[in-house]
């Protein structure tokens, strides 16, 4: 059950994105995901609404770290 229905997430919403990714991919281990794949997974989220080219390494790393924390 997505709790973000109707919310448009931006790249800076790293915790919300991580939670949405965890809900969308509950069996996925984000430990070794590369940033290209992570970026594509974020862009594919229904709730995501930001410019694709606004992501950078720091943002993607923050999303990955938050996702790993959600898995714990």
C-alpha cells in the first residue's frame, strides 16, 4: 500500500523516495545498485515528478542510504 498516493516527490525528497522504492520493490536489495539503475527506478515511480536531469551523485547516494535504512 503506497502512502504517497497523490504526492509528487522531487529529487530532494530522498526519504520519501526510499520508502516508495522499498514499497515498490520489497524483495530488492539496494546494497549494490549502481546509480544509473537507481535513477531509472526513481524516475519510474508513479509519485515522482521532477526533472530527470536534476539528480546527482549526492542525491542518489542519499536515496540509497535511506533505502538501506528502510530495509533494516
